C-alpha cells in the first residue's frame, strides 16, 4: 500500500501542528497532494486506466475546494501552504 500510517503521520506532523491534527485544511491539502502525485505517476505508466483518472480528477477537485476555503477565510495560511507544497495558483 502506497499510503501507510507512517507516511500519513509524517505528512500530518509536517503540515499540521502535530500528528493528531488530521482535520486541518493544511494537512488535508498536503495529504491530497501526496495522493495526487502518486496517481499521476501511475497514470504515466497506465494511460488507459480510466477509473484512476476519475479518482485523480475527484481528488484535484477536493483539494481545490479546500484551497478556496482557505483563500476565503485566511489568506496568509493559503499563501503559506501554496508556497510550502509548491502548487500553482
């Protein structure tokens, strides 16, 4: 499995304030970003995998909604997470 509990804890510790902070927008965006990069690499190898392509689109939309939420409520946190994860605006 590509997303083990250790990887999740590491992501939550880096982007949330602590490992238990799994619900913050920053940690969720970081988790979605990790999953998106994994699925993107998978699709480079398997171009006809339509189920994975659909899952990728759904994840990108979820991440976009969270980014829009952060942008509307706290622009500084939004800018910080964009810079930290090196996402395009």
